[in-house]
C-alpha cells in the first residue's frame, strides 16, 4: 500500500496490537505517516486493513522478526526508499517468558533477550545514520519498570529490560550532538494481552492503558529541540494496596 508523501514519518515495531497499536493510532491521529511491523503476517495484515480504513494512504507495514538483523535492515531500507526519511522510531516489540533462573532454558532466555534487546539495537543501528544525515529525529524505546526493579522469575525479562535502559542511555549520548534524541519509557503494569495472555482482565482497571504509554510517546515529540527527557517512569496512579 502506498503511503502519501507529506507528513512526518514514524516506524513502530510491534505495531499491530497493544501499546504499539495505540502508538500507531495516536500518531495517525496527529497526521503522521506510519510504517509498522510485527512478527506475524496475519496480525500485521489485519492491523493494516483496520488502520487504513481511518487513515488511508498514511499507513503501511510488513511482518518482521526483530531478532533477525537482515530483516530489520531490509525493512528500514524499504521505509527510506518509500518515504525518504524517518523522524521517529518507536522500539516497542517485546516478549516475556518468566520462570526461576534455573528453570529457564537457554532458548527461553535467548528468545527474550534477542527480542527485547537485540531487536531495538538492530533498529536503532539501522535508523540512526538516516537521522544523523537529517540532523533530527526521535528514538523511543519502550522498556519497563522491570528495567530498574528485579523480580523473582524475571531473570530473562529483567536482563533484557535492564539492558534496554542501558542501550538507550548510551545511544542518547552517542547521538544527541547530531540532533537525534533518544529516550526510554518505563511503564509499570499495562492492561494488554501481553500482561493477560488468557484475556482475563476483570478487576484490573487499575493498570495503565496502552493509550497512556502512547501519550507519553507523543508528549516527547512536543519538547523543544533544546530539551531531552531521556528516561520516563510511568506508573499506575492507584495500584492495589499491599
């Protein structure tokens, strides 16, 4: 599907559902052109069909496995060929596998770290040169409060998100002199099918909504070029009392 040429351009990973879908919708609602990717062709195609109904000509995408650098590089090259620039990258694709450190398999651990940490690195690495040439751009990494707070059963997830926060802060220092701003958003509990894979969310309305994280993303874009909020912690206002 062709994407019209007049608007700022965003890339959103994991954009077919949950937080990523909310970010895509928020950007489209503000007139952006959005290129999304997600791992599964079926969910990617379904999301594009639904989104195109309300934003015709401003959304396109492909299925991408963020763990594979060649797929990431190919996707970014395609976006640049179609749009000529990238003004915003939102690294949102994520995976969670939980269990005691001695119960996780090596495959479990690698799948989480490769999705949550290597994937953002591959995208950041692919997008940064274009943003440097432009002299502007935003890279927003959706991390987690689990990137600062360890939890039992979180060996793989904590490792990936601690790493993502470190990657974000190092990349911020590498890129800011060229006008490229990098930030990490660390949400607490968010009501999505990531946190509720069985769909049962009754009594969970205290959690953040995906739209709350999307608002944090678009809020960053409103800051003047002299300002760089590089780390945002986003918590539910009223979690259950312990």
